[in-house]
């Protein structure tokens, strides 16, 4: 369950606060406007505020102002343009299609441009029903601009006042998602769950976690100037370090299940992971309430049981029973769990202190960690080609809206073309799977919303109660739009229908007409979702090349850090973030492909395993870092570095071959060192280093064997993907 849907955390989430801010702004602007003019003027001002409110999302202040100002200017221009064209039907139809196309092209600027596209198409739809003179058009646009600017000023003032609070809420969301990530890992110890399915679930959630961590970075690392900001920075840094430690806990779960299936120690490990997740949630919950967090969970019973299980396995091994491998894995997991518990303790402490300065990298350039948003005209123009998914999507939207207008024009009943077009705008998305999900949510949400509204109008006569319900629906609409769109569709249906009832009471056909118009719009959007469709398998080769390319750079930075060539882990952190982002992008594309028709799916199993194997490489590197830190005493640096260098060369060659399979030239091999020539094979048994007494040899060698084995599997899946995807995409 999403943390914002839990009653315990719902009222502290930034989603609920967004709903309150949204409703207070809209209602406030409308009431003030109504005091100086009639309801018609107030509604125009309200629509202006509504379009600007669609851009009211957690963002750094400068970015937020630029995004909302772009909405104010663009939506005002569209309002004026459509209003001026209203008296000339053919010109109006032409402008509607052109605006639809160019508004959809804005999707090229990324996820944050999606609300701007929606706001533009929404005001285009709202403006097309009214025929005005030129004078009335300018007056209408002026009132719209007034409402937009009023909400802009209101939103920016609140964002400045609550800037630290918003950082806390976004950081807390990342902590809750990290806890959910650990819950998935806990089930690896439960034999009732299939390991392959758990890996798939883990990788899918990793994409969501990466998105939440990026949102936290963008808000927290752009500006951190006072003591309060220093606290959230410290918690954020501790969270990222804890995440890497959690990555390192990946182990041979199949081996543990084989040797310890009937032993209670697996349940103990599951309980430890479950407690760790609840512990992290407690930090997130404290952050949402602006309180310091204090450890309240004891791991002592489980740790004692784990130590007893290790002692029993040691006794079995001493007695000649085959328990050696399971014992080594269990000891490694115990050490990692200890480290995780210690780091969760540091997370609690980080929320309690006030820092004089920010503890992040001093004078470091944070730009590689932050989302880069550039709104350049050249970027849009570069996508004016038929092989561009964004260009094809824009054509698809324009054609669908033209068809929706035509259908609304010929229907025998008093159809509302703007409602049909609005339904098309809301449902039709860049990918088939997103369109499919949005269509389902829109239809179900509209039906439920219409039924609820009908019951309200039948049994509630007091206007004050209806207005109260309207305000609640206004709060719920933005609250759920990014969490559960179906709930938002219910709320927005109630909100709009109650508004129309208050403006024009007595219209008994209002609800029925909206339902019919919604079904028509959904049908048109469904038909056009197949027109010039961009199927996910067509983008997979590019995403796979990107993963392999970034993984090569990540491995270079990782082994430089492991071998001590780089004392600063800043480059390693950057490359790890880039690799996780690229894996999240590929994983999201795979999930979307699985929602498409079966005939458009390619190599789903191999792509999934390809993602898992790349993810495991990150886990193995994180484990190697943890091992080298834990066994730093008496480490034979030259021998270890030579072994790491040889392993790096082998993994680099493997990934380069996989990249070459996808049409990329093989990058130059890392230059060999003199130590590499004298290095023993990384896969040799621990006895090969008997002349060097170091406790880390067995675990380092075992982890390197796993790293190389998983790298080799990438080649196998890469070949299968080339056969099934690349050829089809040609």
C-alpha cells in the first residue's frame, strides 16, 4: 500500500497538503472574485487559478516559479487564441487541432511537462464552447490571467513559507519507500515466496524508489542554508548510505533455502528485515511530524537466535556435516545486518541533532545528482520526424481530438463536445499501457462519481452541505491524482457536477449526459491509441544499450574505489545513481510492454533477467565495499588489488561484448597493471592464498565469483534480446 493511503501517514503527506493548498487557493480566489463581480466572472477567474494549480508540485522555488509562470503565460495565450477563433467554426477546428498537437509536443521536455500539457489542453477545451466578440475575448483572457496570477502569488508565498516542511515530506516519502523495499527483501527468506517472482518485484520497486530518492535530491541538495536544512541533508545522506548497505545484503538465497529450509533461522532473518523496515518507517513518520526520531525497536532476541543458529551450524561443520557454505553465507548476512542496524541508529541520531553546517560533500558540484530541466525550442524541433515517439503521440492526440469534435457534432442528442474532448485529453497518453490504465480509471471513477453525485442531489437539499461536499471533492482531486488516479476521477466528477448544479440547478439530464460523453471520449481515445502507436519493444534496444554503457562506467568507478585509486567516493555515487536510473527506465518500459497486446511483446523474460543481472552487479559491488571495510585489518593490499584488477578486466570485457551485440563499438580495454600479471585467478580457492593470512580471502573470492557469473549471464540474455527485439524493431 502507498504510504499516503495509510490513515496514520495520510494527513502528514505532501499529497494531502497539496490538496488543502489547492482547494484553499481555488475557493479563496473564487470567493474574492465573487465579492467584486458576479458568479460568471468568478468562475472564469477560478478556471485561471485551476490551470495554474495543476503545476503546483513540490519543486525548488526557482523551478516552481518558472514552471507555474510558463503555465500562466501559455494558458492565457491559448484562452485568448481559442476565444478569438470561436465565431469562425473552421478556424476554431483548425486551431484546436494545432494547439492539441503543439501542446502534446511539450511532453518532449520530460515528466514535469505533463501537467503543463494537461493544463493547456484543459483550458483549450474549456474555451471552445463559448462564442465571444473580440472585446469579450480579451476581457475573458484578462480575467483568466487575473486568476492565474493570483494563484501563482499564493502558491509561491506558501512554497516559500513551507519550503523546509515540503523537504521533510518528500524525504519522508523516500524513507517509506526504502522501508517497503526492505519488506520485499524480507520475503526472500520466506520459502512460501518464489525467488524469481520476488526478484521481479524487487527490481520493479527499485524503479519507484529511485524516483522518490531523486525527488528528495532535487529538493534537498539544491539549497541547504540553515540548521533545519542541515538536518534533512544529514538524514538524506544517511538514507543513501543505508540503501547501499541494503544492496549489499543480496546473497545466495537459494542456498540458504536448500540448507536451512526446516530451520527457524530463516524466519529469524525475515523478522530482522521486517523490524528494520518498521524502524526506518518510524524515522519517516517522525520526519513528517517535524519531530526527532528515537529508536524504539529491539533487535536483541532475533540477533541472539541468529548467533545460536550460527553456533549450531559451526558445531555441525566441526562434526563433519556439510554445513560450510550455509555457515559462510549466514555469517556474512549477520555482519551485514549488524551494519544495517547500526546505520539505522545513525539515521535516528541524524534526525535529533542540529548541525552548524551541511555535512554533504564540501564544495562539491551537486549537478550530476540533480534532475536537469531545459526548455529549449531546438529540442522540440529535433523531434519533428516520424520515428520520434513524441511526434507520433502528438499526431495521435490531434487526430483523436479532431475525431472527437466530429463525433460530438453529429450526435443526435445535445452532446457536449468539450466533455468528449476533455475525456480524450485525460485518457490518451504517450504509451499504450498508460492509456489503458487511465481509460479504466477514468471510466470507473466517472461512473462512481456520477452515482455518488446523483445520491447527493437526491437526498441533500441544504446548499451549505453541498458546498461542503464540493470543497472536500476539491481537496481530494489533487491529493489522489499522483497516488490513485481512480480516486481523483471520482472526486473530479463530483466536483464538476456539483459546480454545474450550483450554477444551473434543475438540469436533470446533467449526470446522464456526462456519462454518455465520457464513454464516447473513452471509445475515441481507445481507437486512436492504436494509430501511429509507439510500442515499447521499439525503444528497448536504446534503453538496453544505455544500461550497458552506464554499467561499464559504473564498474570503472567502482573498481577504482575498491582498489584505492580514488579516495573520494563522489564519482562512484554519481555512476551508481546513473546506473540505477537507467535500470529503472528499462524496468518501467518492460512493465509497460507487458500491458500491451501480446503480439507487441518481445523477449519479456530475457529482458527481465537482463535487468536482474545488472541489478545484481550493483549488489555485488556494494557487498565488496562492505567486505573490504569489515576486513580492513591486515589486508594484503597488493594481492587484493591485483585480484580486483583482474576481475575488473574480465567483467569489463564481458559487458563490452554485450554492448557490441547491440551495435555499439567495444570500448578500449583498461590498461593492465604490473600487479595484474602476477595475480592469481580470482576464482581460485582460498587455499591459493595460504601464504597470506587474511580473514577476507574466502568472502572476497566468493563475491567475485558471483560478480563474474552474473556478468556472464548478461551475455546470454543480451544475445536473446538481440534476436527477439532488435530484429523486430528494424
